[in-house]
């Protein structure tokens, strides 16, 4: 076995570019998978993603309520028309991330309500 093969953490099924349409994958466990450029049009409620690459993945019209992501690469991923209720994000890099047209009710960053942060920003910007 070559040195590269020994280091490959994705020694299971190769699922890059797969499309999961109209699938009920609630509670599914994705552990150690390469799902780069995968397309999810599915119910993924309470799904678990661990040690998985989802780079350039597309989650569209997906239910990700209470899903968990641990040690996951979401670089370049797109999440649109999705339910992210109960989502917890910690120890992550959000460099160049964009959030648009989102219901931020109850969302907190470091314990502070995002709506309060936005109101303070608007107030400060208005007084400048």
C-alpha cells in the first residue's frame, strides 16, 4: 500500500458529486465520507456529519433541523431554502461566509441576539 493510500481518510464509499433527491435521510450518519460537490434535496433532520468533506456541496430545499456537523469542511457549500432550526455552530471558520434573506429570530452569536447586534449597527450607522 502506498503512503498516500495509508493517509487517505476517505477509504469508504466514494460519493463525490452524488445527488440525493427527494430522499428521507432523517437521522442518517455520515462519518468519514467524501461528499464533495454532492447535491442534497432531502430531509436530513437530526442527521450527523462527522469527519466529512462537503466542500462545494449544495443543500437546496433541505430540512437540516437539529442536524449536527463535527469536523466538517463546508468550504464553498451553498445552503438555500433550508430549515436550520436548532442549528449549533461552534469552533468554525466563517471567513467570507454570506447570510442573506434569513429569519434571524432568536439567533445568537457569542450569547448576543443577532437582532440586537443589527439594531445597534443600524443606530450607529445612522448617527454617523
